[in-house]
């Protein structure tokens, strides 16, 4: 289908980029991305993917908007407090771009439903804030051969990597197993500067755009870290894919999904670990 006049104007800054152009914009409009988590990372990612014209965007979150979310979850407003996050997010996304389809999932993802949710999407963004969810998303995406972006933020630091299953290292290649109790506090326990979520969530959206259009190089085989206090980015080369990995090696020991329990951290903000 040819572009409408409104679409030509809306996406003109993409279309004039030689790396995207008409073909790339059509790929975005025919593409689909699932965002798991409508919080700090998912909020900016959802806004930018909607603005970019990604044809179908799914957003998963079981929570409602809390006043403490608004310091970083920029897709929600004060008037949204108490509303389901997916409902609030979908409203803003459609307001930015009424042409896109937004599908909401107000539920927790677990081993018994994640495969059904991710199967209809080209690319997945992990915007969660806990390790059980991150390991579940990694394992499900590897088993389903579904490309995804991992990200994490804490205090003034963030990290990002993109996984193409069976081609690049996965999350378990780097982080072998769930960390023990008190090893790493959560954002709720240790805090996070709000704009950090905007930086890393926007980079996740950019990885999705690059994947769908084929522009540039993805963060595969690399872990990008960002320290906001020193304003420094570093890229760390990751070990080869499947080198002893329990899920993505040629002889995996994890062959079915497991629901891990989130262990609370005994964290004292006056004496940070």
C-alpha cells in the first residue's frame, strides 16, 4: 500500500534517512514489537516505537500506576494514578500515533503463558525490573527463537544488550543463574535516577527500530554500560554464544521454562552494598 499524505509527512524524517527510507518505514509499519513492562524502561520505549510507526505494539504489565512511578515512567501522568499501566500507556501511544495497533496484556508473565504472548511479535523488549522475569524472558525467547533486547538500570547506571537466539550470546551466557539474596538490590530498594530510564529505554527502542529496518549494527555479542555520574559509555565484548550456556548451547540442560521466586533484599539505604 502507498503512503498517505499524512504518513509521508509524519515519517518524513525517517524516509529521508538513507539507512531507513521508504522501504525501512514500510518494514516498521509492518513490524511488531512486544514491550514487557510499562515502567521506567518500557515507558520511553513505547512512546518512541509508537512515534516511529511500528505497526503492532504489545505491552505487558499487571500493575497499576503509583505516584512513586511518575519520577521516571514518563508515559503516565498524575491523573493516571490507580489506572492499569497498560491502559494508561496504550492511551498515550494511540494519542501520538492513531495508525498503530496497541495490544495490552494486564497480566504477569509466567512459564505457562509467556510463549503464547511472545509468539505473535517480531522483537521483544525486556523492560522488567527483577531477575526472575529477566531469566524467564531470556529462556522463553531463546526457546522460541525470538530476538530481544535486555536492559537493566539501578541508581546512576544502566546496561543493554541485544540477543539473536542461536547467533549471539544470550542473557544466561553472561549471567549464569539467579543472584543470591542481598547480592543486588532492586530500584525500589536502592533507587534510580529518573532520566536513566529514559536513556536506556530509548536505546532499547532504537535497537528495535534497527532490527526491523536492518539499519546499522545491533548490540549483539556486546554489553553496553552507561554511568550517568561520569557520562561514560563502555562496550564490553561478551563470550561466544553457547559456550557452556544452560539454555542456548548445542546441548542445553534447561529445556523447559521455570518460574523463579523473587527474593527480597535486606537493603539499608544508609549503608548501601
